[in-house]
C-alpha cells in the first residue's frame, strides 16, 4: 500500500515487463540480470531506454532481493497512470459497451485475475469502487500478467451514484452477479451496453448496488455447489458475453446486403 500512496507500482516477471515496455506508462527504474538486459532492453527503441534508471546485477545478488524465482530476475518500478473519469474514458469506447465494476473486492490476486479476464474477453473499461483494492497493487499487477497496462480504469469514490450515471447517461444495463438469483446468466441479452458487477469475496455485492441493478444473474452449477471464486465467476460471465456478441456480430454480417 505504501507504493500505491506514492503513486508508483512494482512490476515483475518477463511477461509483465514486456507488456510494460510496450505501453506508454512511465517507467522509473529497472533491476535485472545481464541476460535479461540483453534480451529485453537492448532491443528496445532508444526513446524507451531513456528516462529511467537501470540496475544490472548478477543472478546470485538478485536471489537475495525478495527471491529470484519470485520475480524471475527482472523487476521495474513505474508510475501509476493518472486517474481518468467516466467523461474521459467513455467517448473513446465503441458501442456496444462491455464494462466491469468491482464492489468491495479485497484480494489483490482476485482483482488481477479479473483484469486478465477482462482483457481476454474484450472488456472496454474497468470501474473500481471505493471499497475495492487497486489493480495496481503488486500482486494484482502480477496476476493480471501485465494486461492492466492496456485496460482503461476508472477509480470512483462512490460506486452507487457512478453506476446510476452509467445507466442513465450512457444507456447501459447493470448486471449483478448474485449466486442467490434464480435467473441464469445465459438467459440475459448481453449484446447491448452492459456493465457486469462483481462483489466481495465473502459477502458478495452490497445491498445498495444490488438494488440499483437491472438484472441479477447466477451461473447454474451442479452437485450442490453454491458459488465460484469471484475471479473464476468473472471468466464464465465474460465468456458468455463474448460468445453472445460474436454470434450477434456474425448474424449482422450475414444479413447485410
């Protein structure tokens, strides 16, 4: 949390660093072995090699810093991008919108996996409520595999009013994932503007957010299983949205003269 308060984050591991280097995010410093320097930094364009400190050290030394196997011998400190508002992000997103909102997610690992799922299934932007942890925490960045660097993120102080604005101003239906619902996810049209809401790992979505929602849906399951881990549930829900949208797009193309 100290890094977050300073406006910086830690990136570690090959795939994460590669995606960081491909992004426009400001890198402040890097620590890596000579082998990683030759494989990654030496091939970067000159403008991407400037502006940040680079520390090169032998594998044996890096093993004493957090643990070589944990960070794979390559780490970076970068600046968290400036916060964006709905008004800045939404005009850049083509319709139909596919959004994800987080309500009370406390575990950085889950947030990171949800970010990765968002990238995998074509989510346009992530709305992070005031009670959720930041996707730029170290473990979240690591579990996102660096996909956070290409996903627009809107941090909000009051999730409820923000979601009401998303619905009223941008014509977007609010879909709450609720294991207590009797409505199946597949029975809802996900081809229009949709914002999927995922809630706290234990308590689920808060009552005030549930009250705002246009739909409450559950994933049908067998064997008396009542719920999935929120990150796993997000993959199922977003896959269903992606599948429906691909079918709708294909049907539109087929019907075109």
